[in-house]
C-alpha cells in the first residue's frame, strides 16, 4: 500500500520507521494531549511497530497505521482502529511537533479515510481528542467531522489530571 497526496506519501508504518517514531512518540511536549503516549522507551516503540507490521499482514486487522512521509522524511502517522465488526473506523494521528500547523494531518487523514472506506466499506468514522487540543479539533472539523459529545473523564498518559474528551463523527453514507 502506498498512497500519494499532493504533498505526502502514506505507507504501512513499521520497524523501518523506528528512529523517527521514537523521536516523536517519546517527547512529552509532542504527546501531552494523548491518551496512550508518550512511550516509555525504545522497547515499547519497537513492540508497537512490530505489531503494526503484523496488522498490515492480516486479512481483517484490528487497526492500521500508516507512516506520513514528507519529502522522504517520516513526520508522523495516521491510524484507523476498526470497531463494531468493522462498521466504524476510529481515526487518529500524530505528527512530529515541528510539522504542526501546515495541514499535513488533514491531508494524510483524508487520504487514509478514503483508503479505509474503499478497502473495508466503512462509512462511519469517529475521532476523540483532548478538549484543549484546538489544532486537532480544527483539523477534525476540516475533515467534515462534527462534534457529537463532550464529557469528563479523559486521562492522558503523562497526566493524572482528569480532562474533557471530545467525540467527533463523520458519516459518509
């Protein structure tokens, strides 16, 4: 799988992306509003990347993660977790903070949504984000997603503080 957009290339995320994934996924400043990051160490990153490779080999994966490449540089990843018997896709992404604010997340997510829709026939996508993550919320809205719910109880990995969770939805039927 290789998806080309105007500025980016998406390819299966795997162990060849270790160094760059380690850089952005262990940086607390890069991951401060994320539930499952930052990663603790290189072992956790490598285990995750190996699992990504396994998922790409499955006929019916649980999730798929694609590396986001800009000018041959790996700058982040976009993912979709397949939920409810592959009827719903939960969208997510991470970019190295040096590339924030340039529209790369929207461009990558839009292309990956189309790929997932075509491959699995999924028409309903959801996404969660931290209530204070204005960049991600704006990106979700640019994708055509609408805010469906806002509730307390979000716990980000690097904070014991309970935060607000936003739930967005995109129905492509």
